[in-house]
C-alpha cells in the first residue's frame, strides 16, 4: 500500500535505517515529498483532501511507528492532540 511503499523506498531501503530513528522534521519532509506537497502546507490548517491524507500518514508513522506523543506531533502540525488521534486512525488504512 501507500504507506509501505513510502517507507520501503525512502527509509527501509538503502542503509537499513528504521522509521523510529527518523527525526520528526525529516518524516515531515519525506511525507510531503511523497505526496508532492510543500512541507509547510502540512503545518497549515488546510483541509483539502491531499493535505489531510498526507497529514494522516505523517501522524500514523509519528505516533504508531516512532512512538511520539500526539501532543508533540500536534504542536508541529498546528493541530490538536484529538486531531492527531483522528489522523492516526485515518492513516492506518
């Protein structure tokens, strides 16, 4: 799927880096690049479908794979912790 392809190509390939070791800012850049969006767009309160989808993938990996708090991720993306939780569940699909 989309999520597996993103991280197989950019993270898991090459030198065997793990998602958990990525800095959050680098994860943001990878996801934005994959969705062909400016990274800053993910930090804005835009709700267009491409931005919401990218943000969901970012939240899923940051919280579920990297073990970061929803509060930390929310601060970076300028969204609430509840919005991060919702995005994590959307990003699982």
